[in-house]
């Protein structure tokens, strides 16, 4: 079994050390054979760097690509990307050394405390509901207002939140920047103002609400097809 710890891999181990009740999710669980975690997310390294861990070397061997009889010489690479920038590896190493365990613990603590504030304050807003019992990736929905409309009014206030489907909602993944003074209070204040706008003004003329609304009704195969058309269109700028 593979564990996708892209988002959580650099938070959960530190959260556990801070005393949060984090269920086992790693190699401590029997049957987990590989885990990915993104240094380029909460590891604070540049994009393009990531980590995959295997329980045993045999599994790793399947990701290695070799061409022993290539006329250009021997070719072998352990990653999908062949030629790759040494800069990314060096900068990732530097970020990890710079922050160290102490730095990651400090950042995690602040992010989780910010998360607690946002969850508690959002729960006080009667029009909204928090999905699940989150720590720092907070998904919000509503039974009384179209959440995508709230999301659009939040965008007008410079909060670029990510829409969710099934159930409809949006989420915020808190980062270190959200822990800066005044940011969490602005978020809650802007949520309240955006709800007011949604009730008083209805759907704005621009925004993502119609797109997210449509995706909730389109069958999955049609959606996949549309996404492929988008990629084709992006790669064919002359047509
Ligand atoms: C849980 C999870 N898995 C995978 C990915 C994909 O990561 P990447 O964009 O580095 O391929 C993301 C990105 O946000 C993620 O949050």
C-alpha cells in the first residue's frame, strides 16, 4: 500500500512530537510499502523536489531505468526525470539544514495553532460547516449558501481558495504565511463579509462558481475528456 503524504509528510511527524494525537500512517503500519512526501511543500524547498521512501530496496529497484546498450553510452536514472538541476537538490538540502528539526517543529506549532483558531471561529458562523475534524487543511461547506459563491467573494478579497466537490465546498491549506500577525483574523472577517455578499448580492458575474457547479453534475468520463481537451488546447497555442 502506498501512502500519499505529499501534504502531511512534513507536518504530521512534528505534530506528533508536539503532543497532537496523530494516528499511525507510516511504516509503523503493516502493509505500507511506500510513502511520498513533498519537500517542495512543507519542507520549504523549491518546486521540483520531492521524496519517495520504500520499505525495502526491492521495490525501489522497479523505479530504476537502465539502457545498457545505448549507442550514446550507458544510460541509467533512478527517477522519471533524467537530466535534472543540481540546484533543486542543493537548495532542498540547504532548506532542511537551515530549518532543522527545531525549525520544522516551530513552524508546525504555529500552523496548527492557527488552524485551531480558524476551525473554532468558523464553527461559530452558523451558515458554515467544517468538514471532518481538521488540523491545518480546513475544508468548509454550507447547507444554506452555495459555497462556490462564498469562494468567489473570498477571491475578490484576495483569498484564492481551492474548490472541492462531493460535497461542494472549498478548502484552505494553511502555511507559515497564514501564521503572520492579523492574517487568521482577516480570514474569518473576510469569510463573514463574503457570506454577507453572497446573501445580499447573489452570484457574482465573474468567478469559478458556475464551473465548480457544473463539475458536480458532469459524469466523470466527460470531465476527464474536457480536461484532456484543455491540455490539448494549452499545448496547441497556434490553433
Ligand atoms: C496529497 C497530494 N498528493 C499529491 C500532490 C501532487 O503533488 P505534485 O504537484 O508535487 O505532483 C499534491 C499536491 O498538491 C497533494 O496535495
